[in-house]
C-alpha cells in the first residue's frame, strides 16, 4: 500500500463551546474516491475547512503526501495541489463562463493577466476544453449568473479543474441540483478521477450518489468518527442508520 494522499490524525476543532470535530482520524487513499457522510451538524464541513487551511485546528495533525500542512494557509495548500469546492457556488454571475474559468487559475500559477500572449492562448484553449468536459461548451459566452444552479455547479467544478488539482474536496456537489443533472455530474466526477487521476474526497448527503461513487466511506456523528468501510457495509451498519434516524 502506498502512503495515503491525505492523513488526518486526532484533529479537534471547537467554535466557542461547540466541539465541531473531536479527535478525528482518517486517511484518503491516493487515486480513489472517498466519501464523508453524517447527519447535519456532525462536523463534515468543518473537517474539510481544516484540511484546506481555511481555519487553524485546535490539535492534531493533517498531512498531504506525508507533509504536515495543518499550519499552512489556503493558498499555500492550494499550490500543493489540494483544492475544495463549496456547498454554495462561488462564481461571478456577471462574467461569462470562459471569464470565470480564467480568473480561477491564480491558485496554481501567475494570474491570467500576468501571462504572455502565447500562454494566454493555451489557457483559453484549456478553459474551453474543460467547459466541454462538463457539458457547458455551448454556453461558454453566456453570463454565469444566467445558468441553472446545476450548471453553475458544473462550472465551479470546471473552475477547480483549471488548477490541475491532485486532490479535490467536494462539499455536497449534488445539493440543490435537479435530479436529471445529478447522473451527469456523477459521470463527470468519476471521469475526472479515472481520466485525470484526481483523488476525490466527497461530502455527500445523497446516499444513492455516494454509494454509487465511493470506494470507502467515513461517517461522522456529533463531531466524532463513528465508523468507516465499503459502501455496502456502511449502508447496513446499524450505528450509521441510528445516527441518521437520531438526527431527525
Ligand atoms: P456539517 O457540515 O456536518 O453539517 P458543520 O461542520 O458545518 O457540520 O458544523 C458542525 C458544528 O460546528 C455545528 O454545530 C455548527 O453549528 C458548528 N460550526 C461550524 N462552523 C462554525 C463557525 N464558523 N462558528 C461557530 N460554529 C460553527
Ligand atoms: Mg456541511
């Protein structure tokens, strides 16, 4: 077995008196699709925020390819190839899709406007290629704000791919998406994994989706790791069923 691409060890994080994560340990294997589930408020988003450097952790260790990253900032971690998308989309509604793609690259290298003309041509080509990959090529000159919510999420996914991540963390990618677009999104995520070799770590509320995609699933409850395993085992795990039932 190779070293996991992400290792989280005994990570705790509180907000005032609220313990959002309590001594969480998990590992994300390189090249796979790993799921993170748990009832609302169980600490999933907090864990993602800690991994990408959005806020400091109280204690514990987070490693990317064996290197400690828990003291690094978001931009530094992004430059190492670890990126995330948000539960709510972060696009610029007044700009068109291609423009959104071009402003999303500073994570990895010099911004678009600092580049030489030849390099810009390549980047525009890449933006268009990725827009085609997510099925938005025909809409590339439309204002991003005029797209449906599901299309905006596809655009956001393409924007993340512009940075050539090695690991992508997705926070509820299918939330709020029309069911007819969900299968298309799942296919694209799987292709990003197999064709581009991007390791995916996905928070997902939709059980059907995560069961269909993940190799291994971790389940949080009340900020603590409840269990982990293959999708089939997780689906039958009484503790997981109880955690979800107890949350409603
Ligand atoms: P999930 O993503 O699983 O729904 P979160 O990580 O968003 O859960 O939240 C876990 C707990 O931490 C919740 O009780 C939430 O209210 C709290 N929490 C999350 N972020 C903050 C914050 N920035 N300030 C205060 N409390 C927070
Ligand atoms: Mg959340």
